[in-house]
C-alpha cells in the first residue's frame, strides 16, 4: 500500500509498483492536487503463453512412462529394477540406490552391498515388501536378489500392462495439451500468434507421442526376448 501526502505541479502522475504476480498503479491528480487511488492487476493475464511450460509437461509424461515400464521385470537382472525402493534408516526414508552399491552377479542375480551393515535385514524386508516377484536372501555382507525366468503367460501379462501404461501416458499428454491450448486462448496475443503457439504445441505432442511409442516398443522387445 502507498500512504502519504503528495504535492505535484502536474496534471497527473502514474506510479507503478510490483509485488509477486501483480502490478499496482497509483494515479495522483491535480496541479496542486492531493490524494491517490490505486488498483492491481494480474500481470500474467496479459502475458503471452510460454510454450516451454508445455515442453516441460511433455517431458514429464515421457519420464513417467520410462519409470513405469522400467518396473516391468524382463527376467534379466539390472540394478534399475530396484530403483524406487526406500527403507527406514534411523527415522528417515532412504533410497536403496543411495545406501550402498548394487552389482550384477549374473543374468538373474543382483547383490546389494550396503555401506551400513546394520541395515541389511531392513533392506531385505524392503525389497520383499516391494513385491517384485523375486527371491530375496541375505548374508553378513549384503542382500542377494534372484529373478526367476518369465513364463509365456507372465510375458503376455506384462506386455498388456505395458500397453496400458503407454496409453495412460498418451492420455496425460492430451490432457496437458488441452490445458496449454486453453492457456494460449486466454492470453493477450493476436490471432496469428495464437495460431503459431498452437501449432508449436501440436508439434511437441507429435514428437512426444513418437518418443512414447519408441519407449513402449523397446520394452516389448525386452519382454519378448
């Protein structure tokens, strides 16, 4: 707020102040006039849409699908299959991949070697609770994780699940596109500029859908092998 006593030898003075997302203006009247009146407007309602917002949203959908499909086990041991597993370490949640080394023993076995040996049993329980369909055992130095071979039926189930995840990512992308288009139309821009922005958004959608398809195809090949 602006408070005070003003004397100006001009017909009108316009003062601008900025606070967060708003611009406040104060008009002071009079050759030797006194007083003021002020109003605020949302500055962002008058700005053109920043397409980088949608680029970020599209990239997030791609990353989400990669993470979801990564969790679908192919039968081959890889440390990434344990990403996302956390456990309680002295009252705080710790990511498994930050609590020690995870090495590939053979094509079907991983070995978790925690830096704090006192956490071995806790880590063993956390991996078991993650329900990855693996066998878990421990010794004095770490935790052994064994991945059984996939059956034909299980491969088909995983492929179907992967297809569902891919479609979910597409739906999320379409939802983000609809919001972006709405934001473009609300902006204070010309018709030509809105058309340009909409075309750029659609190109991002098309490119991202190709990337999503590539991620899905790669996973299908892994499951089929």
